[in-house]
C-alpha cells in the first residue's frame, strides 16, 4: 500500500511562515505553505502603500492556499522535495501529542514531543474552535495512545 495523506492541520510555523501538518499513513510532514506579510500604516498619506501592501498580502494568501491544495493531491515525498525546510517525522518517533483547546482569543496549540529532539515542536493552530474537534479526531485516529487534550 502506498503512503497517502489522511488529513492536515493549518498551523503557524514560525515568525515568517504559516504551514500545515500533513498526517500520512506512516508519518507526519511539517510543510511551509504561506509567507507572512506584516505591514503597518504610517498615516493617512500612505493609503496607496497600504492598499498595495494589503493586495500583496492577499496574493500571498492565495498562493499559500494554492500550495496547500497542491500538497493535498501530491505524493508525500513531493511535499518534502518542494521546500528544503519541510521535514517529516515517523510516527514511531512521536512520544506525545498535546492539543490545547482554543479559547476566546487563543486559537489553540499542538505540541509534539519526539524521541529525536529534546525540545518539543509547538505550533499555534490557525483555525480555532470551528475545526478543533475534527483535528482531534484526525490525530486520535492515527496516534490514539499518544494524544492528550487540555
């Protein structure tokens, strides 16, 4: 049987990238999908600059969503080859997955502890309450004894 993507969770990878956790039949793939754009308004005279910055931000978001759709339909090895910073961790290396429930302001978090890294991976969730239960069910179906929810 070939490796297939079972589902994904949108997360905040780091200060510059959004990404996805792709759960396959054999491993978890962490992939960067969307570059973050930060801009700030200096004053009313910079409305055109703000408009251009916002337009660019929307273009980057569309590119990220397109990349995520492409990743969902491609082979897991192609996801890893698409960006040198994408990486995979086999399920056998995952010791614990903790998912924190979203609150009113907080979107929730997923923390993954592995045998190969001293410090756990921590990713804020992007979708909040509306998708949290589906994400829990996805993780529970693939890593049932290693999931905790707080």
